């Protein structure tokens, strides 16, 4: 039970009636409501509140009382390693996944970028999912990327492989905008509904900037209300206003993940973690960012974020195509053979040397060793 002095500290300088705030907190936590739900429920009782004001006060109260142990997750978009003959290298995959698990990093398998999902057959993707489950399930979250598709049937073909493998959740992308196609709201809704009618394990929905379709808040609210298997939204490259609008409107039980460039800002707005490919090369630096955030260690948050942003500044010289720079970086650091499948081509040796020189200037090995010590100390 909260003591009177504790309550006085929590409510200091707040002008709303404390009983109203406590009631909102109870509803928010007990029934997993959104802040807009709270506004509507209070309005029905004759109490007018701005939902942004409610959000700030409810989250401040919860942070004081119950959110200190909130776990944040970092996911890594994993590569798909191949042997020199181009076939899938399952042993190299296992070695790499164990490295990520040791850094307490969630797996995001067969993504459309780093995972080269578009050059994998459904059966190959099924094997990658299965290996990921064998190596990591129960240790870290294991999510399946399903690659962008131009029909729900094409995406479901891959989803079945992930479901059979036993992954924790699957991510469904927006409808692929090939040949300049951008779906309208009705088409995108029909696409998602067709998939959600068939997939009954936890589902994360991707709202990716590069897909050029931004789902309305009302559409996502309707999907969440109808499909209880929706567990998360992955908003990579989204604008702050859009992220905040969705976070305020969608129940807290649905997690929101962002990309690593915006994580520090979005963590203050309710992000549950971030998704990134940098963890393939600097997994402990990426993990330290969330550990330091949870610990309130702003110095380590700053150091981790600066290292990651400087790292991205280097590797993005070989972007777009995440797969290209991930395989380059892993080869430079002795973590892989650099084999890509066509249409990707590994850049020439002088480009690899250029990356190596810049990695050395960033002191990546030293930064990763320091971060590993920090992460192990906060396990």
C-alpha cells in the first residue's frame, strides 16, 4: 500500500483531483485500456480531461509505483549465412545465434533486409526458423519476419513455415508496393484481415516508413479490438507525432518497437524496445543501450547511443541494402564469410579495407568489450 508521504510526492504540483488519477490508473492497469479509452470513460461520467494530460499523469504515477522493472527488448535482424557454394549454412547460423543469445538479444529471423528473405525459398526460411527456435526459444524472444509480399496468400505460405517451427511471434508486413503500387486504406485492411483470420499465434504488425503506407489510428484500433493475437506494432522510421498518437490510442498491453536511430526519444514515449541490424556486429553495445536505460544510467545511455549512431554512419555508406553492409561488416570482423546471394554482390576488397579502417577508428572491439562487461553485470 502506498504511504501518505509517498502519495504526496507522486501528486506534488499536479492540479487534477488525485482520486480521478488513481481511478484512471486502476482502470488503465486492470483493464489494459488506452489513454483515449480513459478520456471517453471519464467523459461519460461528466469529467472532461485532455487525453495527453491523462497520459502524462497516469504514466508518471505508474512509473513511480510499478514500472521500475519494465523490461525493454532489443531485437536483431539476423543475416542468413551461406556456404561458399551458396547453400544455407546451418552451423554458421547456430554459432551466430548463440552469440546473440549470450548478449540477451531477441531474434528477428528472415527479415526482408538483413535476412535476405526475398532470395530464400519458403522451405529454407522454415529451416532458419527451426534453427532459431532450437537455439533461442525460452532464452530470448524469437520472432519471424515473413518478407514483404504482394498478396496475403504469398505471405501466409511463409507464415505456415514459421508457425510449424514454433516461433514466439510472426511479423506481418504491409502490402508490398511493387511497380509503384501503394495500397489504399481498404486494400491494406483487407490484406491484414485475410492474414489475421488465418494466423492464430502472436502477431506483430509492421508499419515501415519505406512501405509508403501509414495506417490510420482507427484502423489499427479496430484490428486490435478484433484480433487478440496482435501483440506488437513495429514502427521503423515513423514520425514522432504518429508514434505518440498510436501509443496513446492503443492499449498498453500491445507493445511498440521502433528503430535504433529513434529509440532514446521513443523510449520516453512508451517504446518497449527497438529492432536493429547493428547487433549482428556490436550486440553488447546494442544491449547495453536498453540495460542502461532501465537502470537510469544516462552516461551509459549516451555512450551506447553515440557508438551505435557512429557505427551506423560508417555502415550506411554501403546502404541501402542492409544485407550488403551486414555481411561486409561480419566478414571484416571475422564473424562470417561474406557470401551473399544474387542480386546482392559483396563489394570489392578495397571497400572492405575502408570499412575495417573506420571500424578501428571507432574502436569497436574496445567498445564492445566494455559493453559486454556492463551487460553481464546487469543480467
